[in-house]
C-alpha cells in the first residue's frame, strides 16, 4: 500500500526491532511465563528483560527503582490507576461526596469515562479548564481540599499536543490533601519529550506500546514503591496472580517483548527523532502559514502534533478527500471516532464548536520525510480549493 501516514498519534507502524522480538516470542520462546519448565522459563526471561527495558526507557537507572505492571494498553493502565487507587481505601460519604477527583477538561475517554463511572458511585469529579492548552492551576487551588482523593492528568494532549504542568498541579493537590493519589497519563508524551515519572512527582503513570512503534496489545502502569507499601493501589483484574497479583491474566509475552524492544530503541534514538520531527514540523508550519488555514499552537507543545482549523470545511470531508489522495490524517483522536459531536478536547482548548468541527490533526513521526510534507501540502491546497466550491 502506497500512502503517506501522518496519523502517528493514533498509532504507529511497528519497528523492525519490535517485530523481530515479537517473532522470537511467538516461535521460539512461546511458553507460558508461569510454567516451571524450560520453555516457560525462557518466556519468563523475555518478560523480565522487557520490564527492565521499559523501566530504563522511563529514565530510571535501575530496574528496582520502581514497579511496572504490564497491561493490555493505555486504556487499561488508566483504568487500573483510577479504579485501583480510588477503591484501595474506604471512602465513606462526607458532606454528600465520597471524595474529589480532578481530571483535565480534555482527557482521553479512558479517563473521562472512568471518572464518570466514579461519579455514579458518589465521587465528585472536577474538570480543570485547559484554555489555550494551559492547565488552570488557579482552578485547582480554588477547588482542592482535604477530601481530594485523586488527580489524573495527561502530560500531553492527544489532539492539540499541549503539554500540561502536571508537576505544579500535583504540588497544589498534595498541599491540600497529602494522601491524594497523583496519576499521569503519559501515553502521548512518552518518548516524545524529556521527563521521568519522578520529575513529575507522579505516583502512577500510564504508557502504551502502540504509540511508540510496537504492535497493539501492551501497555504499562508505573507505580512507586510507596504506593505498594502503603497499599494505596489494588488490582482491578482478579485471577491467577500474574504481575505480582496486580494484573492477573496470562501475560501477552509477544506484545510485551515487542514493547520492550521499541522502548529501548525509542529511548536510544529519542533526541535524533525529536530533532527530525521538529525540522518537519517547522517546514509544515511555514507552508501552512501561506495557506488559508490556522494552526492551533499551544504555548508548550509536543513536536509531533499539529492541529489546524480549515476555512469552513468539515474535518471528515477533508479526511476523506486526503484519504483518496493516499494521505492519512485524523480529526481529533481515533478513539473519539465512536462518539458524536465536536471534540471535547478542542472545545476545552477554546475553539468554538464550528471551528472544532472543521479542525484536523496531523501527527508526525521520525519516519516521515520532507517530500511527504510537500505532497501533503499540495494535496491539502487542492482539497481546500476543490471542497470550497462544493
Ligand atoms: N491516553 C491517551 C492520551 C491516548 O492518546 C490514548 C490513545 O489514543 C490512550 C490513553 C489509550 O491508549 P490505548 O490505545 O493503548 O488503549
């Protein structure tokens, strides 16, 4: 298939190193890591190696500096963080609420819908405004109190690329409620910007394999030793006790080892990948600046995500047009394809509804080329002319 793929925030093409490792796990080390024979032991060794690789990719020097539980992806890691921490303690009703939960206004649906479920269980959910791509710290100061049980913020938004100051947000939350759990959804930010879970002062942090050039089917939740010691997190899946009893279910070894390989590769190449993406981004922004579109650029942003508002052309119409030209981009996030209405993240960014409906996302990777950017710009320009006439 010959196409130009500019939808790398939806998912990425697995790297050769990750596929090679996956192949090994499928053909040679195909055992169950819980089995006590040689084939099982080989699979266990591969699983341990993947865990070490992912932990080191998060900026730790040693594997035992933290805990890391493998999950099926970012969605499960977010659900484990949210339900696993909130239900770890008794949360009796006090003044009409079982506790406050802070999320940002443009969270991924795996956080929004988990929080909605908790609202139905008697918790109070507060959405922190993110106008212009800035997490509103004053809102947190005004609303956090000692009944706050959880703060779950994304480090970077999947639709706008905006980077949020989660560290300052957590400082405010902890000053009001020292026992509140602080979770970061780092699915988009992971290996696209420099951070460590410690630098963000996160208790919990979610990542996903298929956003970093590994296949779908694996993710992980980072957990501090303190969270485990103080029993501030419990499992959400019960069964055979895999992952030290924190995530039962036979481990998806092929996807996990591919994740480990992509993490190691991504960490080693991070600086050069960011440099390449930044150059492509600058080229793209210059060309867009000469067209009848507006780039919505947050104050602090990931290099790979660019959201643009088209002049009165609905995003799906442009997506279909570009798809016909062999170019893949998206409107909002891939996950919001299933929900109707304008993107809540773009509304939270401050776009009016009609502009949110006419905005598209371009998400780059180090595998894109300058020629691809030229081809995209020509196709977008033709699309703007053709569709404006309809
Ligand atoms: N969080 C963010 C910010 C995302 O962008 C995504 C996926 O798009 C997820 C969570 C969910 O990750 P997964 O697709 O691995 O379930």
